[in-house]
C-alpha cells in the first residue's frame, strides 16, 4: 500500500513577522507530530492597535507522514 | 513564542434550522475541546423529503486555542 | 440534538492509479476511525521520473460520524 | 447502471427570512419535480428599501432523482 | 409565497463579437421562456483559425420568473 | 449617462443571530447613506465562549445609488 | 444567428469507478437530449461503507446543441 | 514611505454596452477622486426586457492614488 | 497517442477596446506559433488617465496544437 | 444594537519588502481612520527593473470600528 | 542560490481514459524537457459523440527543474 | 498595434526566506528574458525537516514585454 499523509490546519501568531508566525505553528505541531514534511500558508492577517501591527497571523496547513500505530 | 490555534472541520445537522445545526456542531466539539474561540460556516445544505426540508446541515470550521500539554 | 460528522484531510499515494490512491487513504483512515461515510477528492497530482508517472497522489477529505465517547 | 440525479438552479425570495426563501424555492420546484433529495444555498442577498430589508433572496441548487421516463 | 426565478446556463456564439454572442443566447432562450429578467456572463472564449478569431463564445446564466403553470 | 452605484463592505455583529447582524449593518450604513438598494452576505462567522455562541458576525457588501453631489 | 448550446448539471453514480459514473450520466442524458457535444467533471466524491468505497459519484456539466424547435 | 492607493467598488450601467458601462463608472468616480490610475471589471451582467438587453452592467474596482491631505 | 495542446498566457493591450486587445495578443502569438485553436480571457482591466480610459488590457490564455518537432 | 465595522481596500507599496508595504498601508489609513483593528493581505506583487525587484506591493483589506458620528 | 522550477500548461487527450490523457501530455513534454518532476490535473473534460465519450481530455500543469544553460 | 506581454510560471526556492525565493525566481528568469516588468506570488509553501523549515518555496507568475523578434 502507498504512503498516506495527514494534513492539519493551524493558526500561527507572532509579534515579529509572518515568517515567524508560520514557524511557531510548525514548532507547536512538532511537539505532538513526528514526521512533518511540509507547510502551506493559506491566509495572511494581522491585528492592529493604535495604527501599528500588533500580531502577525497565518493560517497554515501542515502535512505529516502517517504510520499505522499512531495518528 | 506566540499563541497557536487549531482549526477542525465538522458537519452539524439539525431539523430546526441552520443556526441550530451550527450550534450543535460547536456543542459537540466543546465536549472534547476546551478553548473554542470561533466558528465559520463554509457550506449550507439541507436534505429534502416529500418537498419539505428534513435536516439543515452546515459545514463549519471551528478554531480553538492550543496549549502544549494537550492536542 | 442532531448528528455531527467530522472531516479530516489526508493525502493518498499509489503507483497504480488515482482511484487506488484514494482507496489507500480511506483504508488507512479506517484503521483508527469507525464510521467513515464519504470521501471527496480536492486535488490530483503525480510525481514523475524519467518521463513516466511514479506515484499518483490525491488530496482527500474524509467524513465520519462522531459519537460523544470518541473523537 | 447507477442512479443519476439532476441539479437545477433557482432563486427563492421571501419577506420573512432566508430560510423561508429557500423553502419557497424547494416548494415551487416540488410542483413539477418528484424526487427532490437535497438543496444547497450558494448565494445570500436581500433587497433594501428605506434602510430596511424588503426581500430576502437565496440562490439554490436543487438535486432530484431522475428516472428514464421523465426529465 | 414569494416569487421564484429559475436560472439556466447557455453558451452563445457569434462571429461578430462577445456582446452579440450573449444577445444570441438571450434571444434563443426567449423563444421558449417568457419572463427573462437578467443575464450574467461567466466565461469568455473564442475559437481561432489562421491567427484570426473565428467565433466569439460566452457562457451565460439566464434568469427568468417562474409561474406555477409552466416550467 | 447611465446610473452608477457604489458598493461598501461592512461587518455586522449581533448576539441574536446572523439575520440580525446583517440588519444591524444595513441600519448603520443607512445613517450616512441614503439610497441603499441591496445587500449580499459573503462570510458567516461567530465568536464562541464556554462552548456557546457569543456574537454572530457577517461580512456584507451594501450597494447604494450615487448622485453627483454626494459620495 | 450563431449557434447556441445548453448546459445541464447531473450527478452520475457507479460502483465501478469515476469514469463509469461520468459515462452513466452522459448515457442517461442521451435518452432525452440529442446533440451532446461535451462533458466536464466539477466534483469527485464517493460513499464509503465499512472502510470500502461503495459508490463513486461525479458532478458533471453536459453541453448539447440547441435547435429552435426543441429544448 | 512608499505610495498608497485606495480601491473602491462601483457598479456602472449603460444601455449602449459593457465598455460604456465601465466608462460611466470611471467618469462618475472622477468627479470626486483625482488620481484614478486603473480599473478592473469583476462581473458582467445585463437586465433583459421582452427578450432584449435593457441595461448592460459591470462591477468595477477603481484604484486611485492617495495623498495624506485627502481621502 | 492522442493529440497534445500547449497553453500560454499573454497580456494584450489596445487603446481601442478589450476585443482589440485580445485580438492583438492572438496576432502576436501567431507570429511564432502555428496552430492556435482558441483563446480565453481571464482578466479585464484598463489604465486610466485624467478620468478617461487610456489602454484596455486583457489577460488571455492561448491554446495551440503541438507537434513533436516543434515547441 | 451590535457593533459594526467597515472594511476598506488599499494597495501598499515599499522598496524594502512586503511586510513594510502592508505597514505603510495601515499607517496611511491610520491618518484618517481611528479604530483600525485588523488587516488582511489578499495579493502579493512586485514591480521589476533590470532583473531586480523595484517595489513590493500588497493589496490589503483594513477593518476599523464604526461609530455613528463618523464614517 | 536555490533551485528554480518552471511550470507549463498542456492539454492531454486520449480515447482510452483520463489517466492516459495525462500520461500522453507528460510523455509529449518529456520530448523537449529533461527534468520533469511532477504534474497536476486542473480540469477534466471529454468530447461526446452519439451519446458516447469520444476523447478524454485533461488540463495539466507540468513542473520541471531549470538549469541555467537551457530553458 | 498595442503592446503584448507574456506571463510564465516558475517555482522559486530558498533556505533564507520567501522573499529570497521569489527574488531567485526573478533572477533565474532574467538570464533568458530581457524585459521583466512584474511578478506575482500565487502560492506560499515550505518543506520541513525535524520540525524546522528547510526550504521556502513560492509559485510566481513573471510578466515580461514581448517584441516580435524574440519569444
């Protein structure tokens, strides 16, 4: 049987920038998922306060390999 | 590190109406997930029998905060 | 309360064809999920080597019924 | 041979609300079509007069089973 | 009960231009449908021969009022 | 010269339901804009607290006639 | 006047595979429509029972030439 | 600081054709906005009466340069 | 083996109108490509100066037959 | 009555990068609008000269709270 | 500098089936392009004659690695 | 005759970040194409190893002016 991957959707958030927000989401997913292979950003937003960006946010889809004993 | 949220997709169903179908999905998710913050409806359908709506259905995306000990 | 279904996203892969790739994803999901009711293919790709298709891949959404004791 | 369904597109309209507008469209279709099985709303609009909603309107897709003698 | 409209999809074709292709589709629909109220173009294509446009084509959605005695 | 309409985008919010959220947005727009003719909902969300919907929200596009002296 | 085509939407279903589901829909349409020229698949789904695909389903758009005496 | 443009959405209408409908919208916007740089058509419709097109309509997005003293 | 076509994307531009902009793009492609069979417009824009349209622009996809000796 | 927000569309531009282009747009909007709460990027482009990026550009949607005395 | 891939769009056609139509397109591209790595199907159509499918067609995007000496 | 531009699709890749991945694609295109005028990013992904981003990747569309002697 061929390989199967699972895809989950997270929202990352960082005050430093969008790239960091994505990396935070990957790092958080990595705590409970072993074989992350890729990530895609599907939405880019930010919260604003007093005319300045407060938090950068990204919607990400994270793919990881599935083995039968765990998912 | 910034906060991370997870997004899951459910299909709610109710014979009363679409708003109730969405609320059922949120209530069901709340049984196993603590910090639900928001919900988005992405699809609105209904099943029909004898020319009358039988069940209202909604596809929903539900977002909830993730802490490191649980997900 | 009405019924609630959950939807997960997998990527199936097979060297035989796209239909087999989808069936692999369903079979893999079936190992940990009881009540799969349907599947939708949202993306069709293949990897290519030396001008020949190597692996057929499909992104699938798999829906299954949720009962309160398990998800 | 497997079953075949047909899908038609209607616009329902009601002064009471969107759910009623959808139900009007289903009821109207039911006058000439026997086996309606489902409906999907693809667009939600309303006409406005003097700052108040006048008519709620929905674009709906209605599916019904086809038998060979009639369509 | 509110009013209900039906929407059908046609492809118009004209060697004169896209506007004429749309008008041909409306005129053709008018032969069998009485109360056409509007039209929307969803796709614009043309066939080409010897580097020149041969036929302009448009995919159109045509809406018309439905009365219970006819559809 | 033909008539021209303008389209603005608002987000309505209500604790009662989505229809009320849309109507709030129309009512608010009506305070500064005279000739609102229609509204379209493009997005349906809700905020959730303790497993219950807190505020229903809709993204709406509101169209109104423009006359040259005011916009 | 240029030629006009009509487009209808069907859902084909087959236990053999997606290609057969599409061909069933075309064959069913052919019973009442003479000049089918093309078909497009817009959605691919399947129903699942006990972890195995039960019925393959496709949403199809079928185009056919219109002559003035019949539609 | 870099330049900033604003984008507004209008609906133009003309009995002559779609191109004229777009030009009407630009001309109307030009009465109150100085630096229009471009326009994009996102939707093409027409109203129909007695099987003939009555008014051509276009949804347009109009972009114009912003300076700090005015907007 | 079946026939294969290639699809390229161009942007046509004309001060006369959108139809001419599309025809310019086809004519330009025809200089280096022999067997153009069709064209699709995917985007309609215009540049504006002093409240008047300056240049009409279209994004087009142009398809042409491929033979093995040339591409 | 619930709260209402307004959404406007701007295009930001910066020679430093996309994040700066978005921040320029927010800053410019902040000059005339008080309560900006969020921003979403919907399009990412850049102008190029001599093989090097000249200006980074983003299409942004900016949301801000509306009070009845001002908009 | 990182690696760069190029993506081209073809239309494959086969009387045997969609999978074969895709493989024909890949094989044709392989005649002039060395390093094809992947393929994605974005559109599925077929031509029909006398109620039977004549030719299966797929729109495909084909990606291949670029080296500086050739493209 | 108006000006014509061509649009090609590349995938850029960089271990430094998304902006660099886009710039690599532009630079690579610049080796064989003279008059690049703009670039648009349509997809943002990254490969991940051991919970860390390995390569940032962007799908880009690159536009360049066409003159008749070369393309």
